[in-house]
C-alpha cells in the first residue's frame, strides 16, 4: 500500500459553509486560511483557494514592503504583521503604502 496517493493539485480545497459566504470572503479553518472562489449558500459544496495571489484588505495607517510575512486578523478582517492570535497567510508581493486599502499577498501556509 502506498504511503500517499495524489488527490488534487491543492490550489483549492473542497469547502461547504455552514452559512452563506460571498466570493472573496476569507475563511479560517484551524491554521488553514483560504479565500472563497464564488458565492456559496449555506451547505452548498464549493471551494476555497489556498494558493495564489490576492489583494487583501489592510489598515490604511500601515505600509508593507515586499517579502513581509502577513497574518489574517479574523476579528478585524484585515491583514497584520501581528502573529499572536492570528493565522499566517503568506508574503507581500507588491509594496503597499499607508494610503492603500489593500496589499497584494501570495498565499503560502
């Protein structure tokens, strides 16, 4: 028996929400963070992207440089550099100024 069997490429994983979610919603499951691919009704089978590059909401009083490790604050629904209480999502791939509402991040968990 093999020790592992290929199932999928892993860029997206199966996801069925308990309540409706919108495309672009960020979902935290344990230490796994993903982005909803399309709107899903409660109990509708769909997928979460767990790989790729996304623009995430950020506070407008902070700037980020390329390569900065970011975390998802699921309470504030923003990225942060604070690891405590938050889940790592990836690294900045395009610098963001304090006036920017979003920052571009490559998911890597």
